């Protein structure tokens, strides 16, 4: 190819790649939400691959777990017990306490409430709600509450929580409303809510697939912005007097606490870089805190989140790493992410980065595939998918960049398909040239394989294990003499050859040649065939079955019936294109092939329709009904082999099983020169009504009688065949 043509071809491929890239980019910007769900699922798999990672050990969870419910009783507990938990945590030196729980109603177990309901007036009656409120005011406790996010006419409440911080929305344009809007509140009892130093909402909002991948750090309610529980905790521990929400024209960029910049999406939601599956953080049973059983060293200086993992309290969520995940641990992950600065975020430049990746992949895949051999295409595609996945994984967990995963993989797939089609049409002329060149040298089947593997060395001679097949029509000479014309003989022969050939190809065999009334075929060349010995045996058995149907048809046409013998052998052979420069064909040669022909020639002698060598028998994986025929040396061979008859696939019926059991017992006696006992069994079976081989018993009866009369010296069970049959 000239340089000019090569450049023209190159720029044509570049143009096609760019056209594909821009089509995918357009689809990227108008794609339905369903594709975002697929992309999220792929990213979840990255989290699964990464597995659990250590957390900062700054956050602990006080768990209202099954153990606590069992010992203390069902939730809600008396508020004096909750107050005691706060007291014990504070006395243990906990740095900060936060509730992933809201107390919206009065404590029904409080003596104060009970006395009031019964109209009993008495001084100094314990008020558990007041006790909890006092403990909240005297401990480093941050309260939790919930926002109503659905549009309802009636809410549990419409009060606004008080926060001791200034929230600034910087660069927010007039009319911009990107934050999640609440429609109502579910606050703690006023006596509790108003005594706390601060509070934060603990809403966890799953995405469309029901998985919590991000959490809102801020929510707007009645045009006032409120911080989440996690954000308020961090504001307090960083001693920030204000929370700054930074905007650009697309929405929220990040949220600032002093010098800490927390990246969010345009709606103020924080993508959670989960540290692992459930219980990645230290959990302490609430009852153990209540009973003061935990060493204060394990609690000192920690941020203690009080929440629940008990299934009955309905605070279990689905996350990328776990489908049953306590909601309180979601907040723990958010806090830990921000403390360590280990963020993942979809930056404002994400779309530009995704578009760049799509263009680069389109160019790379189309150029690589169009300049590579066809067989290499799947390797290029798969390697590219693995490579881009590793790159995106690295960007996610090393640099915290959330890039689209679906569209790069989609680009690779489409580019592979397109480039393969280009190659196909471009190489049609090459294939025609090859057909013209090789049509006189190889068979049609080999030609098609050659075209599929134009750049491979598959058709060069090589040593390979094959299972060879030989079949022959018995008494064909007599049949041909009975035919009144050569034309009728050929028609008759084709009636047999066509279904037999179809069965061979059906079981992935390669027909080597037709030798008059004989067929030679083989398995495992040129293409690899798994379990090729089984395929050969099963094809042979199906041919024998098909022959019964064919003979019925021949009988109706007043034509001679056909009886065949099939021989199989498995072994190493030389396979490849062989012949002269003017005429060649793909074939197999070697001792294994010759042995297969010898085994077929002995079928009539042993009254076997399907005989195989011990080498083929050893290679079989499925279950068959076998009969040992003989231990022989065939003409031209010195080393003895075993010959076996195959009756069927599966297990023998009862009568045949009993016959074969007795038969093989006699064979074993025969092998050890116990000819008298062997003869007795052979004659018994030979005289029985049920036997599945006519000649084999006559053969061994004659041998036993001969050996009894003239005992052989150094008998080893080997019978020597001096002729082909």
C-alpha cells in the first residue's frame, strides 16, 4: 500500500471515529435517568472490589441493638435511661454526642405524665422528659430531627429548629433554587429541642434505585438553610461560626467550614465514600453504656453517634456495599470522610472529562481494531474495557473524581462493533483474492476457516491430539454388483452419505474424505473441540440409529439395506495443509490414523458396529455401555491395544447388564489362562436367549477349546491379527 493510500485510509478511520464519538456525546447529554442508575451500579461494583478500608477511629456508634432491646425492653425507652446514657458517655470523656433519633412526643412512662393523666397532684414527681432535657443542656449533645420532604397538606409540625451558626450562600444568583426543599419538620419536644446547644437533620435520601449514595448536607425550609447532623457536628468540632455555601451558574460547588472545603453536587448533596460494609466503625451496645460496662479509654475524645441497628426500629438502609446498613453509620461515614478529607465528588469539569474520554476511546479502539488481525479484536475490546475500568477506579479512589463509567464502556463496545464491520467490508476483496489463490489447493471447509484466520498459522502442519473416525459399508462389492447402473449406485450411496455426513458436522467433526463407500473424519482439528472423543462416539451412535430409519426407507424402495462398521481411535497426529504445490488439502496423518483404520476393519470380525481403542475409551467423559472385545496386535503394529465395543450412551438395561457382567468375568478368566471356566461361561451366555453380540462368543469359545487342547506358553491374553480383517 502506498503512503498516499495509507494516509487516506488513516484519515477515513479518524473521521469515522470522530463521527461515532460525537453521536455518543449527544446521547450522553440527552440520556434518560435509567442510564444514571446503570452507571451508579457499576460504581457500586468498584466499591465492592475495593472492599473495606480503615476509618479514622474518630467516630463511634452507640447502638440501640437487639441486645439492648432484649435487656431494657422495647423502644422507646424511658427518657431517664437515655439521660443516664448521656451522663455515662460524658463522664467517660466523650468529645461530642449526637442523636440519630428524634423525641417528638412525651415519654408515656414518665411518672409526671402518668400522675397528670390520673389527676393526681403531688410535688417532686419525676419528669423524665425534663431529666433528659437537663442532661442534654449539661452535656456536649447535639440533637437530631427530621424534615418532611414530601408534599403533604398536614405535617407533624411546622416549627423551625434553631441553629447557633450563620449560613452564607455565596454567589447565589437570584431565582436559583438548587437545594432540597422541605415541607415540614419533625422536631423533638420543645422542652428537649430548646435546651440543646444545637441540632441537625438526619434525613437520608435514597436515589431512584433505593440506594443511599449521597446525603444532603443542607436543606432549605421556608427560605432558610439548615445543616445536617453530620455537618453541624463538624461545624462544632472545627469551631466554625459560619457555614458558607458556594455557588456557580450550575448550582452548589462546595460547602466551607473555616478552611475545609467539602465538595457536593449542585443540590448540596455529599457523595459518601463508604469505608466498608456494616460495622466498619466501632459499635457499643447502648445497654453496656447504660450499665457503665465500657472502658472509658475506648470512649474518650470520640464523636459518639446514638442510633440503632435493630431491624424492628426501621432505620436500615441500602448502600453500595450492603443492602442492610444502619442509617446511623451513614452519618458516621460522612463525618469520617470530612475529617480525613477523603472525598469523592463529581466536579464541574466532569462532563468535559467524560467527553474527552469518549473521543479518545473512539479514536483508539477504531484505529487499533482496523489495523489489527480479526482474531485480536476481542482482546483489544476486553483489554480496553479492563484498562478504562482500572483508570476510572484509580481516579475514583485515588483522586476522588467521579467520572462516568457506563459511557466509556458503551463507547468501547460500539467502536468495536463499528470497526469490525469496517474490517469486514474492507477485507471482502482480500477474501476474494485468497479464494482465487487457494481454491485449487484446499477443500471448501478448510477455505472458510482459512479466511477466518488469514493472519494465523493454524493451517501449518503441527502435532495435535485428534479422534479419528473410519466407517465402511459391509458387503459393498456385492451391493454394487446388484445395481443396474452406475448412476443408481451413486444415488444409492448418496442416500447414505448425506445423513451420515450431516451427523458428523453436527457434532463438530471434520470430514476428511470419502473413499468409495468409506468415510474418514476427525475431531479437534482444525478448530479445538472440547471433549472430542465424546463427540465422536456420540456422532457414531447417532449414525447407527439413523441407519435403522434409512434401511426402512431403502426397503420400501426395494433397495439393499446397509450395514456398517465404525472404528475410532484417539491420539497424536500430524495435522495441517499437505500435498504438492499444485494440489494440497488439510488432512491428518500418523500412526493414530492408521490404527483407527485397523480398528474399523475388525468390526465385522467381532460383530461390532462401533469399536474404539482403549485410548479413546480413556478420553471419554460421559457414561457409556462398553464391551471389551480383545487385546490385540494389529497388522503393522507390535504394541498390543485393547478394542472395546460401545453399545449406547448411559447405563445398560438389566438383562444386558447381567450379560456383560458374566461376559467380562469370563474375559478375566480367559486372560489368566483359566480357559475351562471361561469356556463354561461363554457357552452359557452363547446359548442364552439374550445376547447383544453374535460372533464374540463363538470367537472366544473356539479360542478356549483350542487353548485347552493346545495350552499356549507364556500366554498374555494378546491375539495377533495378521491381516486387516
